[in-house]
């Protein structure tokens, strides 16, 4: 069986323990991945500390040359990365290719780091005194990333961190680890010095070792809200800078003046793409006013036409869930909603894909007459389940969204500018789409939610990413001439 090892200090490091990586479309084992812990984390952090001494001093020009080469290599290996993701995650190849492209866009953003790290200079703030500011790297940074975007989410982190002069230790999901090793090899091919980018595979023991390690200065995390809260608390208690992105329950509000057919098509793709395993997936629809019955009919029609199959088959629009446990959780959630009084409009629980009886498949599920009190609404199911709630007014719909503990993403479908402006200003959500169901920001804006969807002060990539991976210095300087008498004051300094 193929082995996926750690990547530390520019080389593959053999593990001592291993876990199995399954093929979601068949349920069969396809590889084994090393499971690291404190010993492997110590090795990786030590390599990163050594590398940071020279990398942090390297000129911006030389850093950007490496990033430009990395950008080209990622584009050249786009299909290789996408197919690794499909094999281990299950999403379709086209969907996987999309995440590689969005990850590459962050590398492109990081290629502009000389402009992004420019400080400010103030001349003659006092007589003969000048002042200027600059951004300095932190040192060793760590990333703990989820299974659902094994290329894109790590690329939200490490290109910006590395461009800013830091070194990086990545702990990817053990469910789909291969893409991270290929990224490490591409960095080496791009000329990144050994130890600047490291990969330690494993589970909680490796995560805790990173959160506790005295030489790790900052931790970036994306995952569920309970784990995000844990990561933020433990890393913060150890004096580290933390950004921890948690779960989501993303709403799409549909007003009566919307193009309902278009809204149904857009929402269906946003709900069931990647089998709903996206932190930005639409999982709840709020039908406003008279739209409810017609919208549910349109959504049901669209859901029934979604083609489910192995991600490497060209015709497939939706692949399997990542594990058998994820499949069972989705099936249980739909059953619980039905018992609580929800109407199952489209039921994908019994879906079977020919020739793939062992695969982790569940078809699209559409639930109507869901209330905010039901677990199907309150919980992040993270699967191909779309629930429909009803509201009489836009204000009521906004109230539903704002009462939800999550605040990651949301969308409004309307043809009215006044309603859109009211919605954008009224919802307590970090990322908002107007007739756009997946409002994932481009790399030059920052990604992040509010409330229980984010723990920490900054979002990832974009300008906030640069701020997160650097800290400010302000220098006040005076160069007196030989003939000029220096003056020392005992009172607090003021400008003169």
C-alpha cells in the first residue's frame, strides 16, 4: 500500500505509526498515512526555526521570485493536485480543480508582498527627528486544516506567511493528506529553502503539540466550531497569536421579486456541490412571503436532477461523502428532522451508485417546513441536506439569520436594490452575497465570518492575513551633528 510520509526540513521523514486513507467512492483502503505526535512536531519546528534565521532576512525580491515560480508550478500541476483531492476526498475533478485555482490566487496575491509590506515614513516629527514603521515576521507559524479543501485552505495560510518572512508547519487532515506532500515538493522545486515549509501528518496529538510548542508563534485553523474554540483557547493560553475559523449555517433568503428559477438553480449548486461539505455551502433557505411553495417545487425539481457518482467520472456533479461516519450522520440527521415534523421533499438516503456499493454516497436531500427549533436547522450537518424555512417579511428573515449562532456566509436573491442594501447592512454575517450564493472573497480580500464562525481578531489571506503574519515596529530616530549639543529632558518627550 502507498505510504504518505511527513515532509520535514526538505525531505520525506518516515513515520512510526500509520492510519488508513480510504477511497470514498468505493470504501476501499488506498494508502496509509504517517501519524505524528510531539516527536515529529519537535523535528518540524526545529527545522523551521533554523530556516527562519536566513529566510526572514532574505530580500523581498528573492522571496517573490520563489513565489512566482511556485505559482507557475501549481498551475502546471493543477490536474495532478485535483486528481489527488478527488481520490481521497471524493469531490468531482472539476470541483477539485476549482479549489486549486482559488488557492493559486492566494499565491498570486502573496507575489505582491513588497507592496503589501511597505511601511510609512514621517519626516521631521520633531526638530531633527524622523519616525517610520515597518512590519516584521513572527517566526514559526502553524496551520491546522480540514479535509474539505485540502489544497485551497492551506493555501489561504502558508503563501502569505512565507511571503512575510515566516516559516511554516502544516498539519493537514489525515483523511486526504497527499495533496499537501505534493505542494511541499512543488515548493522545493520552486527553490524554497529546506525547512521553510514542513508537513506533519497526524491527529490530535500532533495538533496539541503545535498548540503547546514554545517556538510556534502563531496558529491558523479551519474546522468545526467546537474544535476552533478549543484551538483558540489552548493556543491563546500559551501566548500565541490565533485565527480559528469555525462552522457555519449559511442562509439564502429569497424574496418574491427574485427570479425564482434562477435562484433555485444557484441554491441547488451551492447546497449540493462537494456533497455539501463546504463551510460556505448554502444549507438553509428562507422563503419570504408568497415564494415558499413555488420555490420548494423548483428546488425539488433541481435536486432530483443532480447526477451523483464517483468524482473522477466526467458526468458526475456530486461525489460521495468523505467517510462512512459522515454518510451515517447525514442519514440520521434527515431521519431526526422527519420525526420532528419536517417534510422530506427529496430523499437521497437510499441512493445507490452502480458498481460502487461500498461508497459513501448520499443523494441530495430537501426538507421543507423546518423550524429554527429543529436540530436539522440548529446543527451543521455538513452534507447534502438543504432545509427550507418560511418568513413573512425581509425583516423576519434577517431576524432568523441574526438569531443563529453562526455568522459565516449568507446570500439574498432579489431584484430590488433597496432590499439588498437593507439586507447587507442588517445581517450579522461576515461574507454576504447578493444574487451570489457562494460569496467567497477573492484573495485580495480577506475570508472570515462572525460570531461562532470565527475565534480571534483577524480573517485569513488578503490584507488581514498580512497583518496576522507580521507585527509592527515603529522607529523614532535622531542623528545629531558633531557640533550640535544633545539635550536630555527628564519630562515626557513632546514634539518641538
